[in-house]
């Protein structure tokens, strides 16, 4: 690629496309359209403290949780931005129980879009980073008609693109198309509204000093996990104690893990053996990104990307981050033999 200075997202995508003469340009168009939705959501998130949009709507989402207006805004914005390009045959959102069909008068395409419109939204009132997560697959159902639930329930290794947008001290879009193409991060310049390449070909360190999980749940953890955390707390990394960092907003915690190394964990526990985080909207896209960056993502026993999903909103425990750290927690979990 030519010089990275002033490398906007559109230019980066176009230059990447030139390397693949077989590319139809559809994925590039999808990414650009997603980045437009991200800019609009970012604007709204930045306004959150100023306008009356804050506060519960009183509705509950399919998981029985209170929904804030910004979640709905982000959900609707993504659908509006993505449903008319003729790229998708079906979509699904963490905020909607069933698959989302394209409006009848729109062209139907060969891709499938899954997204969590605004993850970590319980943090909005405290001005803490939140994010959008997206995941794209190719349709597997035959024909050119509307897509089906089966198109959405593909194992994560079938993803063709995955990414997230973090609305933090600045807004960043990070994505990968897998297969050695690398993980790339773009920072939104608010002055002229363009994403600029700021983190080219991100690689996660092989081992890190930071562990990230909700220690409030300690007494319900599996024994192996308790022992692993005890090991970290009583040992040094590079001569210094390990550090605990937990935002409680997955996109922010994963973003830090990707850049600095270490491990992010949302385990299954006594109360919730499958944990909290959703396979299709949260764990699969993050696992696709993490593996592409040289890291590892498992449910404690097997690769997240190899889990055959059975439901749109299913949850999975997740251990994700630097290769060595994830391998080590897996060893502790094996030794703990599913005991509590
Ligand atoms: P959400 O999809 O309802 O926003 O919940 C997901 C969030 C993640 O961003 C975060 O990692 C996790 O919930 C934190 O959960 P907890 O408060 O149990 O630690
Ligand atoms: Mg979420």
C-alpha cells in the first residue's frame, strides 16, 4: 500500500480491493455504509449528556433488560443504513428477538448482517465508552429469496468481516476481513467527519499483564478460574504485579486487550453456566478479530469460532485475549474439572 498518511477508510478499502481483482466491491460498500451509520450513532452518543434522550423508555429487550433510547436509535439507524443497498438477504440484532427481513421492495443480496447496536449501554449515563459490534456472513440458504434463520446460525469461522466501533474519548472503527488481511483501526476525525487509519495491522502481544473480569462474581466462579486468578494475583509479570482492569463495557475491554495484551473473561458461573455474553453478536465477531490479530478465544474448552449456534440469542462463556494467557486459563479450567 502507498503512504499511510491521510489514509481514510474509503481509500484503505479501495486500495485493499485493488489487491483482489476478483472482489465485486460489495463488502467495501457494506463497510462504508456501516461507517456512515457509526458516524451518525457517534454523533448521537456524544450528544447524550445534552439532550433529553437519556433515560429508560420503559421497554424491555428480548433478554428482559431495560432498553435506553440510544439503543433503539442505534438499532434503527443500522437497519436504515443497511437495508436498502441490496447487499443482505437477512439481518439480526441483539435488540430484536427474531431475524430482520429486508423490506419487500428492496433487492436481496448474498450477505447476512448480525449486530449489537450499542453494547454496554448501561454505562451511557456515566459517560463510559460503549460500542457497536458487527458480523457479516455469506448466505447459505439456496436461491435469491429472503434469507432464513439458518443463514444467521453459522459458526463464527464462516464470518467474512467482523468489526466494532468504540465510542470513547474518540470514536474508532476496527475491522478485519480475516484470512491474513489483518485487523485495522481507524479514528474518526470529528472536524471533517472521516475515519483515518490510526492502527494499521494490529497484533495482540503474545502475553499481557492485564486481566479483565467482573470479580464481584468470584464466589460463583468455577474452581479452575478462581485458581487462575489467584495465580495471577500472587505472581509477577516482567517483574511487576498483574493489573486488573474492567470497564464493564465489552467493546472497551476488548479494545484495550487487543492493544495492550492480556485477557478478558466473562465466564459461566453457578448461576449462569453459559455466562452473559451473546455468541452471535458479541463473542463471534470479537473472536474473529482476536484470532486475526494473533490472539485466542475459547469458551474454556473449545474455540468460540467453532461453536455451532442453535439460537440467535444464545450465550457462551468467553476467555479471549493474548495466546499465552488464554492457554493458561484453559489449563487451570481443565485442572478444576468443572468443579465449583
Ligand atoms: P449489554 O449487551 O446488555 O450491553 O451487556 C453486555 C455488557 C458487556 O458490554 C460487558 O462486557 C458486560 O455486559 C458486563 O457485564 P457485568 O455487568 O455482568 O460485568
Ligand atoms: Mg451487548
